[in-house]
């Protein structure tokens, strides 16, 4: 039976639980597990919760609610909602779509790494547990050897590495000397990347009715596994020291502006705001749906997950530090270092290491997968709403999704080369950076609170940068820093550029360009 030729009506969520789980899956992701706990310990432990809470209620929750309510109010995606509400600020939507498009290219690479690790778990012995693999060097030293100070002095080893580090850098990444040496494709990672893109496509190809069902698994199962890992972590020896290290308040750190900047940017990252995704998800709500209640509930769930994740992570790091006889600060990592070095190393020291490794990487994949396909859904919704009479006919929407996934996959192949980690870091640092998100959030608040005049939003507007490095050793060349800033400016320039275009296209006074279109 052929599909109807005429454009279809906009879909709606089958139930409110579909919407809640989709939003929860969209913003409860990898950052909750690997970024917030590290920032908390780094920025004064429990004291970090003070600026975090201030930015949560002063910026994160209000902007999150604004975006969801805006989508629900206009029944439009992340671009056309601004065209309808305040045409002169349509550039906000284009800026968001640039950011989320770049984000979708590199974020899914983490899932490819995670899938590769998951496959490697199905071996008689975890391949990162010992120094007996083909990729290991003479500098590889196992923990049993490292804990024996006499043997270490006798061997005169000063520049040693661990088996888990060599597995990550020499086997998974086969990392080159720098971004100037990109090298060939890593075909195993390229196939893993293809696999996760295929899964992502089939999660969203039928619209919100299929997405709303997939999230029943992808958004709930990670919470179950997180609780299991938490229970296991707190029962390990040394767990209490890790938790103390995580939460012990150091109020003097609040004098450092960087602590406040970290708190503000973490809120914007973890709530997935300024990407157009929350607006797109809200656009599938019924007009009179009580999204205010759900936004408060989801905000508590998001921040609560970040806080609880810290106990699961630092209890295990405390155990690992005790086993190695080192300080917890020496094993604490953030980002990929936590997911692919610190935690795999910790589980290799536990009883039944394979079981815990499989559990961890399944959780990692599901946490990242639902965030990925929700962001892709937001991107697709925003673009389809620009041309509904073209892309909502027949199977054109599904074909369009397939084309977008293919393009993103091909662009992402640059990050699964031997120098791909440097490209990944460049995207991560600039493409969806705090300065881009805060720039978009600032204009969102201006457009709604001042021009449209319905909301009042307080938002942080300070951000800073440090020189970009990889692994605290490699410094990027000047040309790559310029490329990074080009990625950041690609989204930021959209707002003033579209504003000028709208003014030039208007025949009437400026007030007409600001007017809400029914």
C-alpha cells in the first residue's frame, strides 16, 4: 500500500511518558557520568554544588523551560519557531542547527569507541589487564609490578605506562604524533561507527512514535545499571575514601572564577539547551500540555543523576587508588580518560572483571545512544519544518534522515583515523563550546523576554579559554586553533547575519520584523 501523497499532519506524542523519557534520554548522557563528578572534585567537592545550584535555577532550568514551552507554543522546530515568534531573531535557530549538526558528527564517535570496547570484553581475559598483548611496549608495567617499589627501583623504570593506557592509545586509537599526521582509517572503528549510525537511524526514522518507544529501553536501562554499579562500588574496599574525596568541601575554591565558569557551562551542556532539540521535542506536545511540571521533574532527575553518578564513579576510583597504593588524585580522570582508561582499569582489578566491564560499556552505549538520536531528531525536525510541503510527503522524510546520517558518518570518518583523536578534541573544544551555547542562550533570552515580552530569564554570560592540549602534553599548531575558532564562529555568526538579512528583506518598519506571526 502506497503512502499518501499529501503532506501529513504534525505528529504528537502518544503519551506524556513518551515525552518525559525522550527528554530524559536526550539530556541525561555521558556528561552526567564522566564530567560532573570530575568537576565536582576538581572545584572544591561539595562546595561546587553552590555555584552549580545557582546556575541551575538562575539559567539552566529557565532556559530549558523556555525552549520546551516555545516548541509547544508554536508547534515548530528549532528554526521555524523563531521565524514565527520573532523573525528578526531567526538566526538563533540557524545557530542552534549548526551547533547540533557539528555535535552529532563527533559525539557518536564516543559510542564507536564504546562499542569497540564492548566487543573486546568477550574474550577469555580483558585485553587491557596485562602487558602480554602484541601492541604492548617494553615500558608497559602491570600494577602488581608497580606496587613493588624494590622491583621498580631495580628495573630503573621511570617513564612507564599501564596496559590499559597502551590498549587505548596503541590499539584502539593507534594514535599518531599530531593533527598534522592524520594517517589512514582505523577500519575496525569505522565499522563500529557505521553500526551505531545504523542503530541511530532506525531509532528515529519513523518519527516521534518510534522514538517514544525506543526510549523506554534506552532511557531507563542505564539507570538500572547505574544503580547496580553504585551498589557494587560502595561495597568495595577504599570506596569511602573515594566518596570523601568527591564530596569534601573546600570553600576557598569558590574564590576562583574558573569554578563558576565550570558550573555554568556544565549546566548548559547537561541540559542540552541552545541546540534546538528541546524545542523540537516540545513541539510534539499538545498545546495545553503542562510542560512546566515536567520540566521541574526532569531538571531534578538530570541533576540528581549527575550527583549520584559521582558516588558510583569515585567509590570505584577509591578502590583503584587503594589497590595501586596511590592518591585518588592520581587516578581521577574526566571525559574519555575516565570511560576508556580509569574505569576499565578499575574493573580489571575486581572479581568477575568481564561481567562488570560488559555492564559498564552497555550503560555507556545506552547513555550516549539516546542522547545522540534525540539530538539527531531535533536536527531533522528543525530542517523538515523549514520545508514541510517537500519533506513530509511520502517517504521523503525517511530518505532525508538517511542522507543526513550518511553525510554525518562520512564527516565523522576523520575522527576514526590514526590522528582522529586530535580532530575529535578540536570539535569537542570549539564546535559545541560553552561560548557558543552562552551566545545563543543570551539572544534567546533577549528575543523572548525583551522583544516578545513574555518571559524574564537570568543567564550567565562569562566564559574563558585555556590553550587546547591533548593528554596534557600535545599542543595544537596555530592553524588548527584557527580552524577550531572557525567551528565556533560558524554558529555564532548566524544570529547577526540573519538579523541583517531579515531587516534588508523587510519593506515595512523594524517593528514588523519583530512581530509574532500567527
